[in-house]
């Protein structure tokens, strides 16, 4: 399946590398960040100012003829998420050269080099950088990452119980500058870093290292490059440290491949483990964002807890902007403009505690516009979990980011004389009222006139009995 938008498929070099391709041209680019081992799918990233003829020459060596492929660029199948492991082979481990990348085989020196670069923090410090990168991709895609030990089996052999799906090594590639790193595509997420670079640069919490690693792992989960190189996307062909990690288009790409952190589509009544965002207390509002609908069949569900009778207002807003994008080519041009705000016409549902019966629906507006369910009364003075449902229609398979805001306010009392909330006005409520008089408490102001007096007593006695429905 070909797609011409988002970081998933825009870009070049989604092809088998050409074995033994020769690289010539002017001095090595400052940043060629992806390559290929033994015929693995590969991609390359360049530094600003790299001559275009050199960019095209390296591109041709890496990509072969195919472009814009997304059909098997995912670890788990499009729209599904899962678990990935990563590992760090021991120093001295043999790392072959990358086909299409002008490097030579060498020994892994990652531990010694990063322990020195991140001194005095050492291994804990540099592993935190990797954890931060994988944690951010997990927030976006729902992929769960775990570091495991590496058995030092042959590089490129893929993940197993003895090694990670993503294996990270470091060796000499081309010295300072030039090529900083390269990475494989699924189903091989291996990453090779150049030992000569300034990996311990602490500026902006090690952003130099973080953005290289994050970009590389973007390839490792199946993302390609996106043009133009205007400093708005992590997966542009040129390294940028003016921002931290994945940006809007990168998020859209990751969620096209893997869905969001709430996971694959949920069919009503078909899942016993719907995510829950927790309590939303009276007077509070909670915002759920960086989530997406990625296909007409997609259906997001998540629960929230209401601790007592309340009025809930739920607002569903599409998230996006208009921006240029396109595949990498000569000069890294744009090929089209996309309005990611108006990919899908969104529908909002509010569901009862069993998540099967729909209590209210909002589906009145057009693509790019918000939907709202306003002051719907929930609960019966007891804690319950309700559910928000989000679906989309009037769109083809693509990624529509959205934001949901849940606001809870106090319910208008239908039986204000029922002071203990047991459904009737009786002697217990009378005792509560008289006790409130004793301390001049607002609870004794049954008629709501701001004064505790005989009028409240008369109001309560007049409402004696079972509260009306």
C-alpha cells in the first residue's frame, strides 16, 4: 500500500540496499543517519548544506527503485502495537559494515565510549537517554519497551530471548562529523552509532544524542523521511536540535503504523480491559490528548470515574494544522499540502458503566470541527465509571489526531431536603439540619436563600417522604 503523507511513508530509501554500492562525491556529509546491513531495508539522513548531487548519489545507493512503501514497515501489523526489547552487545562484539554506507567492519565500543562521554554519571546517565527516547515513542505508539541482556549473537540476526529486537552498538564509521549513525527497518531495528561524535554534549539535556537516537529509532519502527526540510519534523532528512523529539507529523506517522497508547481498535462489548484515565472530581476537568483515529474501523474507548451525581461536559476536538509535506527527492521539495485538522469527521459517544449502551452522542459538525455533549447528568450519589467513545467517518485510512476534555460540575439537586443522600427526607435529615444550625453550616440552608432559619425547617418538613424521581 502506498501512502503520500506523514512520516510513515514520505521519504526515500524504503528499499533493499544495493550491495557493494560505491559512494563518491564531496566530503562525507555531517549526518547520514541510516543504512543497511546484509540487504536490510535502509534510509539516510543528511546535514544541512550537504551538496544535493551527493545526497542523490547516496540515496540511489541505498534505496534501489522502490519508494513510499508502508505495507510491511511495522513490527506488529498496521494499527497494532506490542512489546519490543532492546539490548546493548558487549564491547568487542563484531559489527559488520553497512551496505550502501562507506564504513568498515569494526568492534563495538559503546560501553567504554559512552561511560567516558557521560562521566561522572556513566552507564546510568547514558541509559537514561535511551530510556527517555523509547519512553517518548511509547507515549505516542503504545509500544512497550524493555531492556534485556544481549547474548552477543551475530549482528543483524534479529531479536530472540537472548538479544533485543533493537540492538544498539557503536564503532568507527567515518570519524568526527560525517556519518553519525545508521539504522535498520522492521523487522530488524538495529542501530549503529559512530564513536567519534560528541555524544556527551549536555546542551538541552543531551538533545544532540536524543534527537539522533530518536530519529534513528523512528526508522527502526518503520518511519521514513519527510520533506521539505523546514525544521518542523524529527524525520526530515537533516538533523535538527531546535526541538525535542517527535513532532506533529512524526506523531501522526507513528500512530498510523501502531495506533495510539490506548491500543488497537476496541469493539463494543468485546474487550474487558478498556483503559481508564482515573477520577474526575466535581469542579475539575481532564484533558486526554496525543491520541488518534487512524481508520474508519478504529474505535477508541476510555473510562473515567465520577464519585457522585454530577453534570459532565465532554468536548472532542480534532487536532492538526496545514503544512507542506512530500517524499525526499532532489532539493528535498514539498510535493503537496496536507490539512491534518480535517482528515476525518469525528463522532463522540458517552457510554454507561458497562460500556455497551450509549447514553448520548454528538455528531453534528463537519470535518475539522469540534463535537460536544453538554451537562449530561451522571451517577446517583455513588462512584461509577463511565466511558467516552471516539470514532471517525467520511475519511480514508489516515491519522486524525484529537483531544478530549472532560469537565465535571455539581448536579442540580432534585431533592435538596435529602441531606444524607439516601433518597428520602426523614428524621435523619432533620437531625442533620438541626446539627447544621448549631454550627451555622451551609448544609442547613435547605431552601438555598443564604440564611439558616425556620424557613429551612418548614421546607424540609414539607418535603417529608420519598424523593421524587
